C-alpha cells in the first residue's frame, strides 16, 4: 500500500506538465503542388507531424491516401495535404 502511494507521488511528478496537449503542426501553409503525389515522409514534413499521427489521421478520414501501383505504398496528393492542413488549423 505504501509503495503504491509513493509510486503515485513519484509518477505524478513526471506527469505534472503533461496536461497541456499542444498540436505541433506547422503554422505556415505547406507549399505543395496540388496535383503532385507525396510519400509518407514528405507529407509528414509538410504538415510537421509524426508518421503515426499521419496514419491515425488517414484511418479516421481526416486525410485521404492513395495507393501507388508501382510499390503498393500509400501516397498523398498535394490537394489532400492542403485540405487536411486547413481543417486542422
């Protein structure tokens, strides 16, 4: 019991400043070609997000991906990157 209380106190010390959830997305509109296709890495760089965030946004429908026929990997159109950026900002 005492160990659990000490663990809660010690753990809360590290969680103290984690209540602020800020979006670390680029505040400047991405400069993309609306007709071009971009990889996951390029899309994340344009939006300023992690690839796991991009995957979650794709699964939730916030951004639409297409599948490249050459390698089967997802790609993102520039127009979809811009529309996602506008909807989140």
